[in-house]
């Protein structure tokens, strides 16, 4: 009798769909457009075709009020935060460069590995994700499928390929300018796959040709991503796969030519055309509706200060070198010891030289406090605080939270400066026409966030959402655990 009852229960469970496993898409695709302001979606809307960004807006779901919840707003931090759902305080990527164990390193520096695919003697290939302290969407996908899912990252920049793909990725590929093609490192493999060698041979460029600053870089990235899709048969395995793609040329061109003008327009039109082709490849290779795709940015960009001033708007730029000199001179006058009190200034982070201060018998807290008071005299800064004293500083609460989120006590330095309004990092001379990023203001921190494809609703929301919500949303849709340091919240409106 008991056996009959058990049989009936099992038959009922099967009929209800229990035990069939969790439904997932065949492929997850994450696209990060470096330095893409949110308003570019609409500023250039009339010039876009139907199959690229407009398709994402019409078929997908747009989170129109997505903000970055950390400062500084920098490339390596943004890419890490998108895929970990976390912030520098936890994932440890404090900037494109930072000090680690007393050494100035990049976000992906790893001297224990070597380049694979390049025989040039330089550091382009000495890279891995080991500096990142958190895991990613791809890592969680690997864990959930007993490491049967395939995960790959592609970008021109090393950090933009490596950090999104995560620690357990099958490979990350980035562009080596001296070699003139894509490479990887021995962290992932000992030799490039034959198909990558073939791709590189066909698409090789002259050494030192800076493809990162050209529209060609956008096309090359999507071309490589499409080749990874096809050659690695992503979306055709037993379990869900993942492909991360970052478009780096938009950042380089924005830095050189700012947020307006022909060059910026042309690179976004190129992005739209190549995105159209890429989406068509996904439709053909994986199947329309079988993949889950999101597109976002690592940060935005402030308008050029000269451009703003021409129209009677406040704006400008901060040059770090004069500030460093002012600090060294002021601290020497106060404490009677001449020398370099400032070890480095990176973005809005100031590193004091602890060894110099200690070796001269000075009290570090007193030096730090005096440095803050000197910096507060500079009208370029809206706020200045020692990182360890930010809770006591007279700073708006939302900004205080972003500073704390962006502070990793072992890597971020000692003092943070917050620039006035539409000011940016970098000296703005009378002929300067470029731009930069790194601040808290909406120009830098308001980013696009679009979802399309598998189980995604059509529509939009203007309620506040955050960069760290992306990983939480994707993992919720997949029914897998979110990354280990994720602080984001899933966005329910996105999901059917």
C-alpha cells in the first residue's frame, strides 16, 4: 500500500513539473559600454537603427534611474561592481590602479602569470582576476552547475575582459597593442586555442596601432565576441553559459573628444550597428528568446568644462600635481620636516606616505588631520575627509555612503576629495576638448541599464535602482545564489 502511495506521489510530482530542474536560459550575455552616459540612449535615439539599442528599448526593460553607489566612478571598479553586485569596500578593486602591499598595481596585475599569445616582452599579459576579493555572476553559475557551465570574457582592455568573467572563467581575451591581436594569460591556459590563433591571423593589426581609440575597436570586440560564441558553442551545452563583453573604444574616444561632437556621435553609431549584428548572431546561434542579455555602463562622463563655460554653466577640472605640491609644502611648514608626505594621488584618493611620516617620528593622525585642513582651503573641493573619519564629517548622507562603499581600508589610501559640481579630474586648459569621470555627480554615476530576452518584461521603470542590483537580478532569474559579496537587490519589474 505504501509503495502504491509513493508511486502516485511521484507521478503527481512529475505531472506538476517537480524534479525537472530549474528553467534557465541557454546563455547569459552581459555588455558593458565604457563611459556610456544614460542620456546617450535618448540624445542619439533618432540616429540609431531599429536592430540595436532601439531594439533593447522596445523589446526589453529599461531601468532609467540606475545609479552607481560608490566613488570614485572608475572603469575597473564599475566592471567589478556590475558582476559582483558589490562595492570596493568588499570586492577590493579600489581603482584602475591602487597600492597593494606597498606596491602600485593595476586592478589585474599578477606577476605569477605570463602572456599567452604574445612573445613580446612587456606586462600586457601578466594579468588575472586574483586582486578581486569577491566572486561574480559567472562564478556563481559555475558553482550552481558543478562547473559545467562555460564562461568567457572579451574586451580590448585587460581589466574589462578579466574582472567581469570572474575567477573560474574558462578564458578572458583582451587586446595586446604591441602584438596587434587578442591574448590571454597563463592563469587560464598554456596556449591559445587554434581558432583564436586563426582569428588573430585574419584580424592582425600593425604593432602599436592603437585600435582602442578608434571605431574599429568596437567592431573588433563584437567580432571576437561572436567568434567566441560560435567556436565555443555557447548556449549549446547541458547548462546555461555566460559571455561578458565590454566595449572600450567609447571610453578612449570620450576622453579625447568629450561628450559632444562628431567623434562621439560616430562611435555610438558604430556601437549601434555592431550591436545589431551581434544580436542577430545571438538570434541565429542561440535562438531568439533563449538568451538573457543586459547592457549597462561602468560609469558615465562629465561634459567638458570649456563647453559648459561657453554656455555660462559651471564646470572645470582639477589638476592633482598642484594639490600635491601644496600639501607637501603646507605639511613641511607645520611639522618642520621637508619631503614627500604624499605618496600618490589617484582619482580622488590621496595616499600619504606612511613610511616617510613614521621614519621622521611624526604622528600620522596629526599629519592626516592637517592635510585635510589644508585641502579644505581649496575652493575646488566641495568636501574633504579622511576615510577613517567620514562618519563624523559634515557630508550629505547619500554621499557619505558612496564614500564608505568606495573605501577599501587596505587599498584606497587615506583621504578623499569630492569635487565641486560639474568638475572633473584633470587639468582643463583653454584648448582642452576632452573629458573624464570619477566623481559622484549624475553625469558620472547615472548609467543605462537594459535587459532583453529570456523571461524579461517589456517596459521601463523610473524608481531608483543601482549598479549592484544587476548581479542580484540575474541570479534571481536563474535561481542561483548571488555572488558572495553582493549587496544589491533583485529588480522584480524586469522579470516575467
